[in-house]
C-alpha cells in the first residue's frame, strides 16, 4: 500500500507513534527535546509520512505541546 491506499488512521498513527517514541525517555536514551521531535517529523514529510498530515501536526504544535506538558510535567 502507498499514499492514500493506506488508511487515514494508520497514517495518523505513524506520526503519533514516531513522536511518542522520540519524545519519551527510554531505558537506553533520554527523551529528545520537542524542537528536535518536530524537526524529525518534518524531515519525514515526503518520505515517511503523509505530507498533509505533517503540515497539520506542525500547525497544531501549540496544542500538542500543551497536552504534552499537562501529561508529562
């Protein structure tokens, strides 16, 4: 499957999964700063993720950061 053949929910989860994996502390590394996390997602815009969904994710960054702070502070 490629592009829009991939279900929308799966394309959303791909971004969410990577963001969660890199923004959280793991036993083998510290959490990455949010600026770096967003940069990694943006870098995968054309190759790893749906470009439109990356644009939306970047657009809602302030909301993502607010939720992140509420949960992890």
